[in-house]
């Protein structure tokens, strides 16, 4: 088919949609603002719930886009709606006349330093979930020195009125439980605590992972929000929380604190949304045409979504959406551009 489809974002959503659209024989152009494809998946080590290596999934996605025209280090400078198409000027100077555009701009990780009371970027031994994934990939982080007591703080930047985000990030409970098990495997003598509000272990086999964390790895789950963290002279962390099940205050000394930073709307995606006045929800993620039947459509004809740009989701959900988006785009192009076949 002679239609041009532009995909913005080379994470799991953009890669999977590109592979499907290429199979449907569209001229597919994928742009990625960073210097490599894979989005956040390229930053993760192993995936919940079964600890599948992230690299395995990424390699499959990359193999499937062999032959798709990809521009790295490329963003959108401007995008305008023409009669039935989109005139897009890319930051590499190339202009694309796209018959359909798929926004797959994903999410940004919540900036943990905004929760000053947890001391990220201030205290040496406070890290994030993303830092821990990086540690497992590179096998090095100077902040992780044979810790004996480790804490995980759930809901950092999510479900939190103080940072203006009441939404749940969906994936960080499962990530915390997975990472708690992994760190216990690496440091079997360590005591590991998870401070949670509710545990949202909603997916298949997630509950088994939680049971394994309790029974096999002896992870201790404490229901309560951490209120304060301070660094002591020997660099250990004094953590104050309230156990809301027993209604008792807790004070505990830890060697390492891992913050479960949540998912926020991508700033680079938002910039494009603003150029076209794409509708957004109160949480900043893009609004789909309706909330049941048209999850891939936006308020503009020919402009579609896939993946985490419409809200937090897992990789399997992202990939399913990307396939649906490719089909929606195909249906749209067949209906509106039958003369181009
Ligand atoms: C700590 C953590 C751990 C996780 N672990 C798991 C797990 O184990 N299992 C699981 O199922 N899910 C996991 N997830 C969720 C998973 O990361 C997401 O489901 C997935 O990354 C969503 O893919 P995406 O393509 O929509 O977005 P992203 O991965 O964010 O990719 C978006 C891409 O678009 C690019 N982009 C953005 N804007 C532009 C622009 N204007 N121009 C060009 N390029 C642009 C970005 O650079 C990026 O490469 C985890 C999430 C977090 C926060
Ligand atoms: S998934 Fe869990 S840690 Fe993440 S915001 Fe929701 S309740 Fe909090």
C-alpha cells in the first residue's frame, strides 16, 4: 500500500505497531528521540512475574522491525493537519506527509527527588526501582554495598495528593515484589521490608509471586506510608512509618531504601499533544476516543495511540494495544484512502 504511517516513539508500543504495519505493507516510518530503540524496556533487567530477561523480549521486537525506516535521535519539530493528512517536520530536517500518525511516546518515570522527605539525590543509600534494574544489568552501583536491611517504598509519586497525582501506576507493586525477591536472592542474609498502601497484584501469576515473596523469601510486608527518612552518621537510614494495621509507629534502621517511582505522562509526548490540541485526562495522560471501544483513537481522525501514552500499563498490555492500533490504522486507511491502493 502507498500510505505513509508515522510512528512517534520507539519503545515496545512503537516497535510492535511498526512490525504489524510493515506486515500490512504500509510505508512505515518510526522516529525515536533517543539514540536507541526499546524505550523503558531497554532499561529493565528482568520482567515480572516470571523474571523473563527483558533483553529477550526486546531482541524479538527489534528483529521484527528489520526493514522499517527508523530515525534515531529524532523528534517532531512541527505537525500540522492538512486536508486528510499530517504534514510533519522532523528535527532531522526531513518532512513526512503522513496519512496516519501513531503516538507511542510512552511515559516518564516520576522524579523521585520531588519527594524530598525520602532523600533521593541527597542521601547516599536511597535509590529508585529504575536504579535497581540498572544495577542488575551492569552489576555495579556504589550505593549498594552488601546491605543487611533493605526497604522498598511503594507509591512514590502515585496515589499522592501532595504531588498532584491520585492515580495508581499499576506496575510498581509487581516490580517491588519482584525486586524484593531478587535482592533477597543476592543477599540471602538481608532482612527485606516492603512499605505499601494496598498491594495491586492484579495480573496472572502476580499473586503467586507475592506468596513466594512471603513464604520462600521471607519478605516482610508492612502496610503504611513512610513519613520521613534521615541519614545517620554511619550513612545508614533512619526510616519512620506508621503500621496502619496495628496503628503503631515504626522506626527502623536500613542500609538501602528503594523508591518505587511511578509512571507519569511523557513530556516529549505532551509537547506533540499540545501542537495538535490532543485531549488529555486530569492525570495528564492522553484521552482515548471512548473508554471501552476506541482505546486506540484520539479526538483527531487519523491520529492514534498505543502503549503507556494513554496511562500506565504492562508490556503485554502495551503490545496488545499496539497490535490493535495497527488494525485500527489499517481500517482507517482502507476506508479513507482507497484511491491510493
Ligand atoms: C520500574 C518499572 C519496571 C517495569 N517493569 C515491567 C515488567 O517487569 N513487566 C512489564 O510488563 N512492564 C513493566 N513496566 C512497564 C513497561 O515499562 C511499560 O509497559 C512499557 O515501557 C510501555 O511501553 P511504551 O512503548 O508505551 O513506552 P516507553 O517504554 O516509555 O517508550 C516510549 C518511547 O518513545 C520515545 N519518545 C517519546 N516521545 C517522543 C518524541 N516526541 N519523539 C520521538 N520519540 C519519542 C521515548 O524516548 C521512548 O523510547 C515497568 C515500568 C516501570 C516504571
Ligand atoms: S501499583 Fe502499587 S506501588 Fe504502584 S501506585 Fe499502585 S498501589 Fe502504589
